[in-house]
């Protein structure tokens, strides 16, 4: 399906740069971001990370889960 989005110029530029760095397309970046957002809303989010009100991911401290470098890298790749 095709649609039109209005984005701030700086966000559009950042997304284009991210697409180039990841050797993918702007369309793929937008689709990935939407799938992640919709999936987190449906599944209740990641058990390891939560997005704060400022939009910054925060590590959850449950005492049961040891946060690893791999988890942090995975989150960074999503952003």
C-alpha cells in the first residue's frame, strides 16, 4: 500500500543516513520502525528494555535478567 507521510526535515535526513549506513532503503527503515512499534504495543514490549517518555530506551532492572552486551548491541541496531 502506498501512503504519504509528513516528516520533519531533520528526521527524514537522519532516516536516509541510517538507511545508507545499513545498506538498505528508507522504505525498509520506516517499515522496520513501524513493525517494532506495533509489535511492542501488542506484545507488551521487550522484557529487557522499555522506552521512556523521552523516547530513550531504558534497561529494565528486574534482578532476574542479566543484561549483556549482545542485548545492548541488538537494541542499538534497532535504532
